[in-house]
C-alpha cells in the first residue's frame, strides 16, 4: 500500500512538472512570435511610411492617394513569405480587400473596447494566439498618426476637397475617415503558417 501511494505521489509530481514545463514552453514560444510580429510590423510600417512620405513630397496628398492604392499591397508584402502573411484590416476600411474576417473582427473589437475604457495607446498590447489548425496569429493595433489625418481625418476639417475627390473616385464605398490623431484606425495581422522552434 505504501509503495502504491509513493508511486502515485511520484507520478502526480512528474505530471505536474511536465504540465508546468509545457506551459512555460508555450509562453516562451508565444513571446518569440510576439517579438517576431513586432519586428515585422515595424519594418513594414517604416517601409510604408517612408514610401508614402516620398510620394507626398513629390505629388502632394492628392497624388499620394492613387500611389497608395497601387503600391500599398506590394510594400506591405515585402517581408511576407510562404510561411508568413501580412495584412492590415479595420472595421472602417477604405479598400474592401481589407475587410476583416470573423477572427480579425473579434480582435479589432477587443482593441476598440480597450480604447473605449480609456486605456492609453502604448498600454494596449499586441495579441498573439494559436488557431485550431496550428497557425499562430499576431495582432497589433494601428493608431492614427497626425500625418494620416490628411486622408483619414475629418472631411470638413482635415481632408482637402481635391484629396477627397481622389479618394472618392478610387474608393466610392470608403468608410475610413473622420478619425482623429490617436484613434484606433485598425490593426496589423501577421499569420505564421510554419511553427518556429526554440
């Protein structure tokens, strides 16, 4: 009887230790994906911003609208690969191709809820989760920067009539306006199709 109790005790301790190690391993892996996601978003955003600033300096905001339409997807996908996809999405999207799917809508609504609760932008952390098919998804909020208000701000105050005309011509179903600097504009979604190993 003593041997049985001893054996069961050892077994329970071993199982507990294994579960604990597994949880730590999952947390480490989640942390790795979060670091990778942040790195990809930073590089992609820097590329988009620099290219857009160049287009604005050459053609003004009015000329930057068609440039953004033709170049944004190519620039966004510079750091994508067979195992990594990069998307920008929003509830109030300009391009219908950026309409969120069900999972994206759920996450962007979480970010919106945090903003409504008064949480400061820098305190809203990215979300990293694993889906049932084993893919890992990294989501990071996009906050409207001051420069972006010239195309995404108030139609009556921020967006010049010529710029609005260019937007309306290219995006007749546009919903991506009336934002203020610091508002939640949308989010980045990085999908990792192949698992990384520690």
